[in-house]
C-alpha cells in the first residue's frame, strides 16, 4: 500500500511540475513547427454519430491550430452512451495500454472506474494555473474532485431530460406543445398521432441505454427533484409506490414507440424524427447536434420541451477528459487538456454538440435558442445527476438496470422491474 501511494504521489508531482513548467509555453500561442516533429496524441471517446463527430472535430481543429504537426489519433468506438466503448477502454487500461486521454462522465463513473483503480492522475494544478477553479460552477467541480484533487477537465454539460419533436408533423394534426408538458398531454398527443398512422415516439434502444434513459426521465417526472435525491441517496427504496407509478407510465409510453426500436441506434431514432416518420424522441440534447447537422432549423423545423413532468429539473450529463497514468504522449496530453478547458474550445465545441459550456464566462451570444434556454435552466433549476450516464449510481447498478429494463420492455411486469432494482441497489451499495 505504501509503495502504491508513493508511486501515485510521484506521478502527481511530475504532472504538476510539467504543467507549471509549460505554463509559459501554453500562453505563448501556437507551438512552432520545429517543436512538433513526431508528436502524437491519442484521444478515446464514443462520439461517432454525425453531430458528435462534428463536435469532436472542432476540438481537434482548435488543438491542431495551437499545436501544428501533432498527429491526432481519434480512437472513438461506435456505440451510444459509451456502452461499447467502456469495455474496450477498461481492457486497455488493465493491460497497461492507455490512450493519452479519454472521455469520462463525472461522479461515480470517474471515481469508481478510473480514479480508485489508479488509471488516471490529477489535473488540479492545471485548474489552478488556468483559473478554472474560479469559473467552473462549484457543484460541477465537486463532481470531478476527491481528496483535494481534481481528476478531469470538463468540456460541456448536456441536459438529459428533453423531449424533441418535429414541428411540421405536429402542426399537420393541429397538435400544439406549450412551455411545459404533462404526462396526460403527451399521451393525448401520442394517441392522436397513432390514430393518424404516425409513430408517436421514436426510440432506438439497440444498446438498451436509450430506453433506460426514457425510464430515467419518466422516473424524474414522477419523483421530482426531492424524490430523485432521496432515491439515489438511499432514503427511498426502488419498490416505493412512486417508483412503481413511474414504471407503469414508462410501460404506457412504450406502447407508442416504433416497432423496430430494438434494431435502431439512438441517432437512427432521431433520424426518423428528422425525416417526419416519427413525431417525438426522448433523448439528451446531443440530439441537437444531429438535428442541426441534418440542416433543420430550431423553432422552425424542430422544437423541444422538458420531458413530461420534469419542468424545473436539469438532469446533468457532463462530459470531460481524464489524463492517463503513464500517458504515452504526456506533453501532448497535457496541452490537449489545457485546450479542452479553454474558452475558445468550449464555445466552438458546445455550439455544435448541443451542450453548454462548463465555463461561466462563455459568450452566450454565440449559441442558438435551444442552448440559451438550456443555460437559463442550468442557472435556475435543480441540478441532478444522471443514473444512466454513470453519475448517480455505480456501474454495477447501471448494468442491472439495463438488464431489468430489457426484461420490462418485453413483459411490462412492474413488480419484477422494481424488485430487480431493489436487489441491484442493495448489491451495488447504493442502498443498505
């Protein structure tokens, strides 16, 4: 144990010295070509859909401008929500073959899967030298901090509880969506759409996480912020009557999904809405990037509203990057993280991705109507950690949730679903 602590301490000190020593070089502007030679940088993520890939490319472009000559290896793995990417990453980390930096969600995912295993090292000094500790909201900073150290550089904040819709499809049937939407209003609209021969709700759950997210949003709509915190804080059990009510509503929503849901990825489901084959899709605001990439105009071709019942709550799905312990290209990895946290990079990236910057000094005038709406919500609404995206619950609970959801989609057995979640919460340490 002492040797392990000493080793990690030396790594921390080395990284801190490196970051401080290179601070002058960072602020001096683009690196000269002769300094760039054979440098490489490997970045691992699961951003592969059209909108995600476009947003990731904006980060690469900013990095290349500041660091000409550095070869970037995009090690992205296809699979929405990281369901396919994380096992690949874990295998590489366990084998001592890490990428230089990888995409990570804060909270339990960051600490449970990477920090506690010693796979990444702190970037605390970078926050201090760049002044990020003064412009990153305290609540988000705490989600990437432990024991006085910061372990990831956050690049953007997504909102998970959003219901998107094709405005033209709804207009043809005379369906109007207000500033908020209740479950009753959603079901009324869905029934009219179904009667007209249209798909009310597009779902692409080939990886299960997308339909688990639909359940998560429905659960939040029933529990509200206080109930959500009680549930994932261990004060409420997963067989509580309110959880069962949410499961019944979720089952009712599944009655309106597309028949080919299990064959589609989340972005293919979004494409059905883009093409007017479906009216709604329930998905985080990475959907925005897909809609814009397809040439649709916000508030003209598509609209949005909080998932039914979730007005006043912001389900946080933040993205960041970690610094690998033993990063093969440490200098390039540190400059990557410095760039990721910059105002220039965050404004460029988030305007394409659909998320909002982590930095509080970002120019809101550079963002569209949806993102300004999201920023206002982030400023005033209750901020809650997502379970499906690894922030509110351990990875073992996430897997059990996916398994339980898979059975529920087939049998709609509320008691079996909630009973499975009670067992999963206890087994994972989420509740006693």
